[in-house]
C-alpha cells in the first residue's frame, strides 16, 4: 500500500467564463445609465419619463440576456461537477490500494441512476433559484435608481416644467448617479443579496460564490450518494497547503459521509459549524471502503485532529 502525507485536492473549479458574463453585463448597464447624462439640448417632463422607460427597458434587456446565458452555464457546471464526483467516488472505492493516486473514469449524466439524477436535479434547482433571486434583486435596485433620479429632476422643475440648461441638468443627474452608484463602485444599486448576517453581496461576487459553492457541493454530494449506494460511509477530508482558516483543523480527519458510522464526525455536522465545507471552501473528501486499509500514518493524523477537536 502506498502511504502519503496528505489527501490530495481532487477537484478544481474554473469560473472565468461565468464571471465574464457579469462583467460584460455591468459594462452594458453603466452604458445605459450614461444615457441619463447625455441629454438633448431641450427636454421636458414627458421626454424625461420616456427616457426613464427607455433606459429601464435597456436594463431589463441586459439582465434578461444575462440570465439567459448564466443559468444554463451554471447548470452545466453543476452537472459536470456532480458527474465528476460520481466518477471520482467510483474510482476511489475501486482503487483503495492506491489512495494517493485515484484515476477517475468518465461518467456522464446519462449514466446516472435515478437516485443520482434526483439529487443532481435538486442542486440544479437550488442553483437556478439563487442566481435568479440575485439578478432580480439587482435589476429592481438599478431600475429604482433610474426612477428616483428622473423623479427628482421632474420634481425640481416644479409646476413650470422647466428644467433649465441642459448642461446644468446633466450635471445634477451625473452627481446623483456618482453619489449613489458610479463613484462608489456600484455599491448602492449592485446589491444582489443581504444575507442573514446582514452582509451585502454585489451581484458578480454573489453569483460567482453561488456557482463555485454549488459546484463544490455537487461534487461532494455525488460522492456521498455514490458511497451510500455502494454501502460505504467513511472518507478522509482533503488537505490544502495554503489553508489558514478553521478548515485546517479538519484536514486529514476521517468522517462519516452520511451519518451511518458511530464514533466519527459527520459531513453534515461539520458543515453546520461553518468551519469547513463552507461557501467558497475548497476542501473535499476521499471515500474508502474499509478502515483497515487506511495507512497507520493517516489514522494517527485523524486521532490527533480528533483529540484537538475534543479539547475545544
């Protein structure tokens, strides 16, 4: 049996193509908002309201196009992560004598059985729901910003309906936008989600986190489901050399994937602590079929981690 110092990281997520969709979308939104500044020489209240509708229609179009591209891409990424997790689990369990060198076999969505498909579909639905909620929130925030800016200018015009010089009006609108939106790094309108800890997430940051976290989670959920079907339950948490947060306390620990083995911490229990398997976490699990096949060195690492855990 080949012994090894650490459980290698087995899965990496690349989301540059996904992030690019949101970068392009924000560039188009800024472009649409700048139309509020580039006013014609003369303009009245009716024309201002028409401009508001036109800008918001353009913003609506940008977000619709973003959803049309981002949702299928995220779905594809989650699906690929899940099938890769199934492949890794199957290969790991069939290669227990080479725990440090798992060579996964190709698995596709068509190869998945009903239990796997059901779990995967749940993850896809959650991913789509989270992304749609984020884009809808931000879209409404931006459109409301446009409405407020136009409404304030119409209100300033008073009963006379005169807006004054185009240059002065454009400057006023620009000042409003910079104060609320542009100059603050899209801080005010670009709020996709306010979480339970009252943290404000920008759309791109939140969406990227959702995609990455759902992909990582899909990978682990596939491993858990495959282990459950295979009749196994134990796994080792991966080790990352650059880990500095609380995750490090769990690296190399042997855990119960589905809570079926007494005496071990469970995946769900550890995840609930938010110290490991948290959003943006890069740690994974390597399932194995028999505790007796785990090298003594790894068992010693596990016991050391458990002793530290019990002292906390």
